[in-house]
C-alpha cells in the first residue's frame, strides 16, 4: 500500500488535473462576477464616445479654443463670480479639442463656461447628466471610494479571467471558427462563441482591464511600478499660507514661465488653509489630455514648487499613460473603435460564459435529482 501511495502521478494526468482545476476556477469566478463585469464593460464602452456626444449636444463644445494666459486667468475669475471662490474645486480649461471651460464644484456638481464671455452654458448637480452617471457607475460603482477599489479589483479579476481562459482554451484552439455570437442558445454554441470571442479580444481586454485597475488602485499600482521602473521620491506639494483668495493671473503666469512650452490645462483651488494653489500643464510629449506636470503657487501667485512629468521615474511615467490609453484619449478614432468593441466583447464574454455554466449546473442538478428519485424508488422510500 505504501508503494502505491508513493507512486508518482503520470505527467499527462497531472496536466489534465491542473487544467481541470483551472477550468473550474475560471468557470465559478466568471459566473460570480459576470453581471458586474458586464455592467462595467458596457458603461465603459458607452463612455468611449463621451466627448463626441458632448460636442453634439452642448452649444460651443465643438469649437477649437487656443488657451493663453489671459484666457486662463479670466476663466478662474468667471468661475468665482458665477459660483463663489469657496464653491469652486477646479477648472479644466477650454482647448482645441473642447471649446468650453469645465468647472468642478465642491458639492460634486459642475458647469460649463463660455470662454468668450464667462457665461454659464450649462449647470448640473452630481450625476445630473447621463454621462456623469455612467462614469460614476463605471469607475465608482455608484459607491464612492469603496466602489472605486471594488471596481479596481474586479478589473484585476477580469484580467486573470482572460489569462486563465487563454490557458483553458488553448488545447481547443484547433476548433476556432471566429464566432462572435452563438449560433443557437445551446450550451455548446454558447461555449464556442465564448472561446472564439475570447481568443480574438484577449489582447485589448487585457490592456483595458489592467490599465483601468491601475487607475482605480493607485496606492497598489504605483509602488509596484516604482519598484519595476526605478524608485524616485515623489514630489510632495509644499505648504502654503493662503490669504482670502488666489491671485490667478500671477499664478498662471508663474506656471507658464516655469514651463513655457506647455499648455495650461487645469486650475485647482486650495482645499485647506495650508494647501497651495495648483496649476496643471500638458507638455508636448505627454499623452494625458490634461497633463501631469504640476506647478504649485502661493495664494499671491509666488512659485513654490513644480513636478515635471517628463522627469519622473519610468514607473511613474508609465502610470501616467494608463488613463489616456484606458479612456481612449490617444490613438485617434481607430483606438476608440477598438476599445468600444472590446468593451462590448468583454460584456458578451461574461454573459456567454455565465449562461453556459448556469445550464451546466442546471443539467447536473436535474441529473442529481433524477438519481435521488431512482434510488428512492429502488429502496421503497419513494412510496412513503
């Protein structure tokens, strides 16, 4: 008996056992997460064309605006006049890609301002627009910071599902037919579409799930990227002693003087009495639409410090690329179409896989019930 117990398991049988276990993990995890993954994927697909939708529906949004010092300072003044300085959190300046200033308010609402005269074009409360509700659903699961973390870890799980799916279905790759939809609602047809669509969409889905997870989980992603890309102490915003308001003309002038080739993109009001005013800029080499280069000033507009995005460590620069890639802000129309289709594909994969597994469980349940009834009849218990 000891010799039998110590007998090694043949290599082929071990591989089959491992593959079977991986298949079970893939199936159960996919079944458990299918609905939430589909919701995140579909809302993300809809958000790919957010900018195009806004340009069609908001007057003035489709104009191309060339930002400059005077216009940037004027935007700050217009926001404070319209809502009060204490209510404004930040202003994203109009640009050649979007012709209105966007104001973010501390009550989590927002507004658009016309850069020509500072007039309020549109005002909304938190999630008062469909596009904002979709973003909250996609990024936060309508649950604030807790929802963001959950969404991030679901992104990690989705990426692992893709990887395990590639391993599980690799032996069946000879049966590949290029299906994107099942030919019928039979389990075999659902599985075939799940396999083929997964094999085709896997590369892009991996890029989107991992980049989205990193954006949602910066406290986890940044240390990992820092360790892989060379550690560098991050620049910490300096302390400031603020007066009643920020001298934005001087602040934006100081920022532009520090980075003369960069485009002024975002003005951020101090959140506390000791926080500096912040000006974000986009240097020509940066992918992020709003840039990751930051200048901090005092309320009087004196330069306090700066963080040059182009001089950050390799890991930090890689992290800065995740959002524009994930949100389809680079790559033009082609990448938008690819990411849109990838979002639809991920939702379809989740639903195909879940339904096929549900049918498998239902079939097993019916077989088990039938076996129990047969046993009962044989023993005479069924007559009681």
